[in-house]
């Protein structure tokens, strides 16, 4: 049976090639994607996909495969905050930021910049979270972005059963568990587990992702801040210019309160590649300026939504 936790104590860091980076993207999007489907997309074999995934686990890049309740199901609000901080270690940042259970991601970057990703139960909690960051964590010159689009508060969400939560609890830290393994863990029928999983996926109640440790590789993770010029079309820019740098751009986000800002996370082999992408983006007439912030260390941390799964999974 899988453990869902990678061990990197004996594996030296290595560079990720293009295929590795695409696999990381796929795992971030859906860590339960079958090896056969990934192999078809990559034009390789399922065996080669499995070999690469194992290698990424062993080096510690893929730290854990996780199952979570989706933001649309929770009707939560995603927020990213960045500012200056005197915190110098990832452990120190996690220790401080995780005292607030809205925190879901922590990143330490060059120039003393600190990033905090948060999942807020409601937008009305933003003021309290910002106060926490500035007063308790000591973040200075904090800028917050509210993820687009807002949650649909009028839509009806799936009502999860006790069994659903037990299934989620079994898969919480190992999203790649088979339905057979989950059924064995819970003492339930495999057919029933498969049926409930299919329903939760169909209703968009759950998502399957991975926890990364980019610092386990000999690569550079960079957060580009792209500031739009004037009223240039944001959607067209993201579709064309950012896709030109695929797969190095892992993802990019826009924020409804910061209409001129795009944050794009890139995975590159070295500083030369980082500078090349920055220079390319700066050449676009739609971009006023680009800031490149090297992510020194980052980690997904467990928030209130993770605690909800664990609490409900234990309910008899």
C-alpha cells in the first residue's frame, strides 16, 4: 500500500526536464490522473510516467498527494497576500502563519518578501486576517489580492454523508489511493466507495492535488508580478503570452481588486532562463513592468478545511 509521503533523505537534488515539469502540473491539477492518460498526453508509456513520478517522490519534489474539499463546495474565498518580513526560515514562517487556520500556503522569496495564501471562510474575514499578518506576523507593506471570480453563494452544494467524509479522511494525505485500498481501510464495499467518489467528483465537491517541495530540486521557482498597461485585454494576454512559456509557467492568477496585476509562478532551470522569460514578458506592449521574485522556499500548509475533513472523518 502507498504511504503518500516521499522520502528524499538519500536522493541528491536534480534538474527537472520539460516532461517532469508537465507531470508536476498534471499532479497539481489532478493527482489521480491515471498514468495511461498522462502517458498519452506526453507521448510516452505508462511505465515511464510511473518511473518519473516515483523519482519525483524520492527526491522530495512531490511531497504528498492530497485530497481536499473544493473551494466551490466550501464557498470559500481565495486570497494571496505579499509584503516584507524579517522572517528568514520556512519553518519560522510556517510556525507563525499557521497560527491562523485560514493560511493555506507560505512562501519565502528574495528581498525579504513573504507570501501568504489563504482560504477565507467568508470575505468578511479578510480584515481580521490582514490584521493577523501585520500585527502578529510582522508583515510590512502588505498587498492583498482576492482571487477571481467570487464564489457563487446561490448555488446548491452537494450534501456530504458521514461515509463521504470517511472516504475523504482515508484519502486526505494520499489522493492516489485506489478505491480498493480505501474500501479496505474503511471496511466498506469497493463498489460503494467508487460510487461515492464518482459523485463527489461529478458534483465538484473535491479536488486532488499535490504538495510540492520545489527546493528539493536544483531548479529556480519564481513569482513574476506582471503589471498591465492601461486597458489592455487581460484574458488575451494570459492566453497568448503566458502560454508561450509553457510548461515553465506552472499557473497564473488574477485578482478582482487588483485588475492590473497578474501573478505567474514559473519553474525554470537557472537564473539565465528566469531572466529570459522576464525579458520576453517585458517586450509585450500590454505590460508596464515585470517584477521577478525568486521563491527561496515554500510549502502548502493545512487550513481549516483540512481540519474539517479530519474532524468529520472521525465522526462515528
